[in-house]
C-alpha cells in the first residue's frame, strides 16, 4: 500500500520537527551545528509572529520527510522560497517536493494579509546548486514545475501567479553598518538567526579560518 504524503503548516507546536529535519545524522554531535538549529527555531518563532506563516512540513506515512520555507516580500507582492529540502535518500522521487511546492502554490493564490488582502503575483526562488549524487537538482525541479528564469539574473527563478506577470527584482538596500571607534583592530561579523542551521556552522568555520590567518586578532559580532 502506497504511503500517503501529508502536508502540515508550520506552527509553534511542530517547530521541533521543522528544525529537526535539518540535522544530518553525522551532525547530531556537532555543537556548532546544533547551535544553528537552536537559532533556526528563534528565526521561525519570529517569522510566525511577523507573518503567521513560515514553512510547510511533509510527512510520508509517519516519517518526517521534507519542508518548504518561504518569506513574503510585500513591496514586490511576491513570496520568496528560501528552501525546499527532502534530506533522506529513501524519500527522493516519491513526490514529496512536488506536493510541498503544489501546496504552497495553491495557498498563495488566495488573498493574504501580507499583501493587503490581495493574492501574490509570483513565487520567487534562487535554487541551491549543491545537490547530492543521485538527487534531482533544485533548478531542474523548479523549471519542471513551471518556474521561469529571470532575464536579468540567470540564477533567479519565478512562478507567475497572475496572467502576463513578469518578475523584475527590486534592489534591496540593507542598512549600512557604521563603523565604531571600538571596532579598530577587530574583525566584525554581522549575523542574525537564520532559516538554515548551516549558516551558523559556516560562521564558526569562518572565525576559525580568520584566527589561523591573523593569529591573535579580535573577532566581534
């Protein structure tokens, strides 16, 4: 009997599943990676408070199988997919990713408070290029699901939800960091809780490499 794929909206009562899915077996004893998992949960709680939605989780039978994470961008009337992830080989090519993306497409066709009661104009994503051996590439997956390439940026894809819509990204200017007097002689690293535990893992790796390259340098964040 074929197992049923069940899609559940991320909420406070299942954030442990959302974060646990990101932990590879070989990283379960890795302190820096697990710290990234804790920070992801902080990120997810903040997203739930801000938007009321952060992700969808897939279960194949009783097994935790995959996730899709996203962020509304009200000024562009689009929803940005930050991650779609089916980690275990035994769940690949079972329709998990397709069901996750289809569920999100159906959801964002409806009016959203994010957009003043209107529906989204498109889904947008920048596929991660590092698929494992035997894994379907994210870019091929999204294109097969109907995503189009943004002319100005070959790495950016979009799925129009309104007839005739062509996505043109708006330049996002982040606040400039203003150097402080106390920063002299230091390496300043700016970091905040992220949707991906690997970001903290790589942050610590970067700090280690900086210390190797410049012994005794002070690192502040």
